[in-house]
C-alpha cells in the first residue's frame, strides 16, 4: 500500500498554467515534504523521487533558492558533501526565504562540522542563532567555539542553551566542562549536581 501511495502523488487543483519545468519543480518539492513526513522506509523512496525531479529542473537551468535548498537538504540526508555547494547557492539566491536560509545553515553547519571545518561550522551556527531561538543551535555553536579555544564565548553559548532547555543533562555537563576550564570550579560543580539530579529522574 505504501508503494501505491508513493506512486499516486499528483498535483491537486488546476496546474494547466504551469510549464512542464515548473510542474516538475513543484512535484520535486512536494516529494521532499512528503518524505519528510514519513517515518518508514517509504521516506527514502520519496526522497529519491524528490532528488530525481529537482536535479532534472536544476540541470535545465531552474536554480532558484527552493530548488538549491531542496537539493542541499536531500544530499545532506545522504551525508553527501555536495550538499554544501547547494546550500551556499540557496543562501546567495535573492529568493532565499527565512525558512530556506535556516535549513541551509543547518546543512552547512552540520556538514562542515562533520568534515572538520570548525571555523565554517561556527560561522553557520552563529548566523543560525540570529535567525531563530533553539537550544540545539546554541549547543552546536558552543561546541564549535570550545573546539576553537574560544572558551568564554563557548560558555556563553552553553548558558543560553541551558536557559532554553534547562532539563538537558548533556547541556549542564557541557557548561560544567567549560566552567571548569576557566577555573570556575564551584559553578561547574553546581551544574554537575544538576545534571546528576536530572539523570536520576
């Protein structure tokens, strides 16, 4: 039944005004969003359909932020470093919306971090924290800064992350480690105690 559902994804409403290329772009984006909503193996079948269609329109010259951003996400899911090029294209596009910008920055930050380019990863997460307020962004920004030896700035990032998610054991431990490294032993132990208490729950 899943295969039947996947094969029956079609436009709704009147699409007669759209060119073949525009229709293919819309379907590519639709397959991406549909795949994102799935938790089963069908998710990757939907993503395969999305990447096939979006690559087709990209190669035909339709390289707007929606197409580039979609390809960035799809290649990132596969852990393909090619996602970096597509994300940068999406970010440089004049049609780049706030949502596409955020999604592309996640791709850049995460993939640069995985590849060991911590400077580039820090820059991406730093910009991301200015666009939205999520503890995971501040956590990764703190980790990047700690890796780069920017301990004071890392501590500030971890403190912000803890404020956003005070029930996280991991965040309290990251903050404690940072505080330890600058000699704030008492405050570090306070966060370690909080982490132990949360962990016991």
